[in-house]
C-alpha cells in the first residue's frame, strides 16, 4: 500500500460491470499498478484508489481498467452530475429495449404455458419463432456478447459469458434443427425468455441500487442554492457558491442556513436534525455556531461565514458517507474470493453436466437443456451485492441519525465491541464545569485565590481552566496572564514569576512538589463527585477550588442500554479516585480507573485488548486521540477536537453517549443483513446449480430465479432504511 503521507486518492466511475466477477477483476487490475491500492464497489459502480503520485497517476489507472475490458472516468463534481444524467438516459434506453423484448417474447409464453399443460406441439410456426427470437438474441442481447468479449479479452469471465454462452447454445441448436430439418424440439423460447428476464432483473436491480444511495442524495438536496448577504451596504440574494469566508449573511425565519458560520446578532431556534438526528430545535444566540442546511425556525439571525463550499460540515458529512459507502468490509473477502473463480467453475460444471447426460444416453436436447440451466442459474451478482448494499444503506441511515462511520470495516467492527472505555469530562459529563467551592487558606480572600488561579489559567482551552477564568470574570477580576508558563497535561501548570514559582493543579501534582496537599474539605468535595485543584506559591498552598461537571442527562440510560447490548462500560479519568467513584456511581458504571494521565489512556486500552476483548474508546479531546487510535473502534463526539475526530472510526454528531449504543446496535443490524444476504446468495447457488445439473430446473425458471436473486438481496438491504433507535 502507498505511504499515507504521500498518498493521493481518486474516485473512478466504472462502466461495463455486470457482476461481482467484474468488480473483482477490475480491483485486481488496479492493484497491479505499482503504488496503487484499490477497492471496487459493485453496488456503486465506483472504485476508490489510493496511489503514490510518484509511481502512478489517474491516466494509468484508467488505462489499467480499460485493459481489463471495462471503462473508467475520474469522478468530479461536474462529472458526478453528468454521470447521473448518463445513468438516467441509459436506464430509459434499457427500459425501451425491455418492453420491445417483452413484446417479442410474449408469444413464446403462450407456447410455454401449453407445454406445461402437456401439449408439446409447436403453437407457433418454427419460422415465426426464429423471426421473433433473432432480434431478442442479437439486438436486445447484444450487450451480453459485448460484455463477454471484453471480459474474455481482459483474461477473465463474468456473468455476460454465462448468459451469452447459455442463450447461444439454445438459439443455435434451435436454428440448426430448423435448417437441417431435424426431428428435435427447439428452444427459441428459452433463449428469448432468459434474455428478457435477465434484462428485467437488471432494471429492477438498478432501481433498487439507486435507492441505497438515497441518504447521500437527501443530504445533497438539503444544501440551499442561494444566500442573503450584506454587500456594499445592501442585502443581496446571491448563489451560495459565491460566498466567501468572513462575509456577513442573513437567515430569515423558515430559511435554511446557507453556509457554516457564527451568529453575530439575533436569537432563534435552529433545527439541526440533519446533523445530529435530534428533532428538538437548538437555541442560537450571539457567538453560537450555525451549520449549512440546518433550518432556522422563528428569529432573524445575522451571521458571519466561517466555512463555505467543501469546508462546511454538510460537505464533510457527504464526503465521509461516500467514502464509507465506497469502502469494503472484511466480511466481503469470502464473496470476493468466490466471485474470482466462480464463472470458470460454472462453465466446467455445465460441460460436465452435458457430458454426464451424454454418458447416461440422454438425447441431445436433454443434455443441452440441463447445461443451459446450469449456465443461467449461476450468477454471482447476488454475491457481489450482498455486502456493499447493506453497507450503503447502513452508513446512510447512520448519517441521518448523526452517526458518521469512517469506513465499512469500522461499521463491521463496531458490532463486535465487548468493552466501551469512556472518558469522563465531556463524554459522561457535559464538559462545562463550574466553580462550586472556594477555600482560601492562611487568611487570604476568595478574590485573591481566584485572581491567582485565573492568572495561571488564562489562555488555556481546558474546561476546568475556562470555568476558573469565567468565575473570576463574574467577580470582576481581570488579572494579567502569568508568563513563563509550563503546562503538564493531566496534572497542572507551573509558572516562574519574580516572586517565585507558582503552581496550580491536582492534589497529587502539588504533593509531588513536596506540598502538604491535604485538607478535610477536599475529601468531602471529592466524595460528591467534584474535581479539586489547588494553587501554591513557593512552599505554601494558597487555597483550594472545587469544580463540578454535571453528568449528562442521558449518560445513565446510555450505560444501561450498552449493558443490555452485552457491552461492559469502563470509565477512565485523570480525577481523584473519590471523584471518579462518585461519577461512576451516578452513571451506573461498576469499573473505572482514576488518576490516569492522558498519555496513559492508550496503554489502558491496550491492556483491555490484551484480555482478548474487542474494545471501543469514546472521547472528545486532543488528549483522547492516541487512545481512540489504539482501540479496535474509536468513537469521537462531534463537539470534540478535530484531532479526536480524525483518529476515530465513528463520529457522533451529538455529544451523547447514547450515540455509542445506537452505533453498536446499527452495526449489528447491518451485519445481520450482510449475513442474511450472503446466506441467501450462497444457498441460491448451492441449491440451484445441482438442481439444474440433475435436470430438475427448466432454463426459463432458472433465468427468472437468477434475475430475482440480486433484486431480493438489494431489497433485503433496503429494509435497513426502516431501522430506528430504541
């Protein structure tokens, strides 16, 4: 695989694929290009290729696809729209051909009904049958010959080879009977009906596959086309593409937010269901963030653009969902291996079937019928659609609920999670602590203690630091920030001043510096679930400050739901053990680890994995990124740091532990669909091929079954669109 540091990514729209064997062949052809690693998705008819630009480029990748017997184009924004138009036009053409094929095939159906009723004489003159079957075979069915030629030229065999070979055997045998005036039954009806049924199956499959991409299309449609901006003292309505970062825009009641921004003035409730899955409006006021495509309810908002075009949250979500839908789950590997050898194996079985019936002394038409039935019933399409369609619908449904899955492997792995490790601050709790107690020592005042603490905490983005600075500001205290600061992550801060060293941090941090970090009040605060920090100057402790971070209203219910799913929840925190115990008790968590430094969280995750468990990690900060990456599945809350979201496998747009339970449940539902699809696809062929080989399956029935097998698999996947959180 190319080095990820110098890796380029390109998406290719593929043309000419008809079954899973095609996808497997294209993938192998792309992976043979030096420096390239490709995954091909049969359901989306696209390939995602990571490649080293020093060793490969898009033109060479497209050339590799063409040498394999197919065609490819680079997917761009404009190309995507053009591809949709081309796809619709192709569908209309195929629909017209299907109706023509149906009209030409209907007379054969009357003859087939008569045959099933025991009447074996020709209802239609044989010349008429030849005239009706020929355009179906060579005009309607020409696509199968073209596909078979390209496939064989590329060194493999696909579904087109099976259909072309099977129907040609029936057609040319029947033509020979007519021209040689032999006393044999003819099978024009088999060749014509099979082609018509396969074409019908392809049309139904295409419609069903389009529905699997509904989630992406729904997201794209949400983006507004115009925006109201303030330019040159006027309010103008302009195309949303023309907005630039920093411009001022207005959102009236009932309108969608055009781009990401921050509210400058006005208050309103904004529906962010498309981002978070949460139906209740979120109150927005000055300083609040707003996101593209969210719906403004009842107030006028004046905002400044912070993200436009491809930099909006909506655009990032669309990219993430497209990447996930185009990725390949590990469970698909078996189907890929089978598809790679399937068609040649079926041709051999058909030849053995013909030879076997010949050896048993059956007449020529009997041998032919059974061999054709084997060729027609054996289609690897269902195998190729079993996994990607379920992945597409599952990831799309997740996006609608605020669960963004990075790739198919993450979706599969999430369902296997046995232990979920959660960070306390910002995950179990709201992440907005406030000062609840101040204990100055040695005659100092609360104002003096707060002033000293806020001087050390100014400029820090840590939630505890912000809470101290906010309390100081409420008291009218605005001390200058201390200089020569050194932050020790997870412990505290040290500053060198003219009057000596000043420290702020946890009791263990101060104790490690030789300070007497104990007081009866500390234990009482910690027992109530509060976090305690102290301020010291030189060898004297100036006092203590208690902060409380409320447990999220849904945390206890989420822990209970995870337990109901058979998942153990473990809390990691840098807090004192008494504080950790109190929070764990409130959340219903039995197992926790306290006083864990940020750099040690990944080690704790590794220990749990060493127990043979599948571990998920939930976090929201930069400090959580190593642990998220170390876990089997990393869950990042959307309000967290970009580093955490980048390291995670699943991003939850709501800062809510309930989303983890929903993600695991969705993964298990998606995996269940994949297993059902693979079971049906394998059983269909395992049962169908022997029945055909032993003469128990009419070729026409085989064609109908083959046509419907793919449709049934896609339809089963589409049931995931109804999945709901419990």
